[in-house]
C-alpha cells in the first residue's frame, strides 16, 4: 500500500474531518480518488467520442434543405 501526502486548505481539512468523523479516512480518501479517476476517464472517453463524431462529419455528404424536406415528406407517406 502506498502513502500519499497532499496539502489542502485548512477549511477543507476541518470540513472533511467533521464530515467523516469516526470513519476510516484513508478508505474514504481512496474511494474519492477512485471516483475522481473514473470521472476523468469518462471525460476523456467523451472527448474522444466527440472527436470521432466531428471527424465523421467532415466526410458526411452535404444535403440541402430541399432534399431534407423531400425525405421527410416521403417518410410521412
């Protein structure tokens, strides 16, 4: 198991200690770190997906408003 040292503002430390009083603070911090890692990974995957979508749009055919309207009307028939 690794040891990690962080500097945090005093008000954050006091609020953390009050909120998690009587709990294993190392376990709480470890869980918060896991959540932060997963959140960062999801954000990265989202950015990558957006990049792929935008790249596909560069190669998508251009369709006029008239063509779109005709397609809509054809689907309603």
